[in-house]
């Protein structure tokens, strides 16, 4: 296993990190995590299965969102969306939001048709901090659970990859979204736990 980042890669991570957060510093205690994350997105081995997505769990300030935004800046092949913002979209636009982030989450071609060979890879930020059961004109939905179930189906049909960050754990995910979603999340995502103290000042 690679034990250190080469100087060029480390410089790239630190440069992109400062674009996201000007005070970003790649700490030694997180270097192995960044090695694996970088190699995962580069499809160059590492500890994470790059055929699956990522569920990154850890306490407040451990760098979950920041690390994904850094990888987004470097590789640019996925978007980062706040789970709370999806709830707000649902309250305005209703169930079509589920399709937008779920079964219809594909790029469109020049004719405006979905290209099922080009799924949208999305990172749902701060998952499980959203209001689980959102309402639209009295209709209640466990919104993120429905989106994750749709993306699980598309994971198998079209290799749609899903990422998420959360302050919670699998036990909370099961209590909020149900056993069925928990099992599918484990199947389609690498489960990564970030430990340590907050890096926020």
C-alpha cells in the first residue's frame, strides 16, 4: 500500500483545498485518508472499491465535506448537493425532485433525451440532518430514502454512483430510512468512518 503522497499530488490537493477553504492544511493524521480518496477517484487501487460510491461518516469538523469538495475540484466528475436543500426543492416542486436526483439523474444529449450511459454522480452533503419526512401539499415523503432507493436501482442498471457525508452512523441511518435502505446503502457504497477531533478553528 502506498504510504505517502508524492509531492506533486500533495501539492495539488493542498492547492485545491485552499481554493475551497483558504486555511486548508493537509494534516499528517488525514494523509492516509486522502491517499485512499485520491486513488479511489483516480481508479488507481487503494482501500476503497471504486465500483461503489462512498458514505463518509464522522463528527462535526472532521473534514468530510471539505475532502469531497477537494476531490470534486481535482476530478470534476460529480456534484455536491446539500440534503437540506433537496428538502426545500421538494417543498416547492414536489415529487419530481425525487426523479431529478433518482431515476432520471442522467445527462441529456443534444436532442434533450436522457443518456443512460451517462448517469449523474452526486454527493449528498450532510445526509440525515435533513427533515426526514417532508410534505408537499399534505403528501408526506421520506425523501432521501426514496432517492437512495432509486439510485440503488440505477446503480445496478446504469452504474450510477452515489456519495454522501453524514455526522450520523449506520444505526441512525437504519432508524431514519429503514432496514431496506440501510442494506442497499451498504451494497452500493463504501462505508468510511473519519475519527479524531474537529479541524475547525
